[in-house]
């Protein structure tokens, strides 16, 4: 299921609108830099890989809309657009690396200002294909860890919707299922935005993979009761020692898995690794709009008093010591993660 697709005829980027799911499958037709920034800011598109690929197309739209006739000025305009992207998504490491590589290659482009937009478009198209290849590698590598009859606890939006296709953690499950392994998924709701029940459960439905949606708080019970064989989630950003920054709640899930001896794996492309950060201990983690917490309704009734205030913590840090392995496009890594990630530093990065 391809969630991001360039339509050559209309010259628009077609993106599955995550805000419309699960009620309706609808595509956004993105035809400008403003359109793509609105899609990113509204979370109509989300997921580390999806954000990176959309960021590459944002550079193309910025270049195509620039009125500069001199290549240097046009490149500077695109650089400014990229800075706006990074202010919106400061923890998107693969977005930062991908767009930095495109800007660097643009510096050596020998054509004129009229040819530069086509260059940026080719870079974005190549980035989409590279993301798909990385996702397929993650799926193949991770599927080797799953056995026939496994009960898997998934967390977050980690399927095709989070990238171009297949994704990360869900891609692993999908590949195993397509191999004929009889797997069952416990799909955590993933509060407060419910990406698990709204997006990932919808994807599992499309693939025919058996699943049950659970509230996030039920994960500990399932793990302690011995009803889960593997825990899988993705990563927004990974430090050089293997610490994982991911959707809020990942840490509690990994902690419960560790306490009950259940293997927990983070699945991500190597492009998510921030090799400049020895650990994630001092990472700056942004907060989101509190309305995402307060606007949740139960049987059409408010779940908090009108006067309530809220804090909407978006990300948390899962220490590498809680993880059994890291599933990457270059293979499955085991502790010590710092040494094994360092060996792979030369791959998968463009910075």
C-alpha cells in the first residue's frame, strides 16, 4: 500500500490523509510548499520516514515556486525553506540528514536556475524509492525474529502510512504474515492521538492480519500474564548508544517488557540514528497542542472538565538497556549497540 506517490500528470504529491482514517480513505493532493507544510503541521502525514520523504518534496516545491533567476539565490531560498522545516520538526533526524544531503548535492549542480527545480524533484523521487528499499530490508530482517504462532504487541504508527510503504515495526509483522507465519497482534491504542487504533489497526485490517486493539494500560497485564512473545515499535530518533526517542509511552512499554523477560525491539532505518548524540539523555523533547489530550471524547461526552489544563508530552526516551535488539535496514543489531551502530555508521547516512 503506497501512502506517498508522485503523480506526474498533475504534478502533485498524493499522500494518504491520516486525519481521515479509519472512517475514510482519502488522499491529499499536495501541489505547493504551503500545502506540504500544512500537511506536516496538521499531522495529516506523520511517521519519521514519511516526514523525511515529504521534506524532500518540500524542497522541490520551494524551488519550483522561487522567482530567482540566479542559481545561488534559488539555492539560498531552498535552504531557508529547509530551515523552516527543521524548526517545525526538530527531532526528525532522518529528515535533517536527507535534506542536508540534497542541499549539498545542489551546490555542485551545474545547470541554471530553470533546471534546478527538476534536480530537486529527482532527488525527492529517489528518496521515496530509497525509503521503500529500506523498509523492505527492515521487514525482511525483522521477520526472521518472528515465529509461527507468535503473539506480538505493536505500538504506534509504524506501517505503510508512516513511510512510503511497509514502514518499520508493522512492516516486520506484515512480512512474517506474508511468509505464512500465523501471527496475532495486540495493537495498543497509542494515546493521546490514537495512532494505533485509528491508523495501525486500519492497516492490519487491509492486510488481513489478525489483531485486537487494546488500551495502552493493558500492555503490562498482557506481558505479565505471558500472553505476548515479542514487543515491536518504531523510532523517531536513535542515539549512538542505542537509546530510542519515540512516541510517548514507548518507555513504559519497554520497561514492562524488560521486567517480564519479553524481547522488545525498535525497528527503524539507519538514517534515524543521530551519531552526534552519544546518548539521548539530554535530548530536547517538544510538547504538542494540549487540545489533543482535552478533546478526546467518550460516548460523545467530554472526558475532562472545561476548565482543565493539560500537558501533551509527545516523545519519551527508552534506554538501550531495555531493548533486546535494533531492527535496521542493515540487519538486526544486538548489544553492545554503541559498538555495532558505530560499525554501520558509514551506511545509510547522507551527511
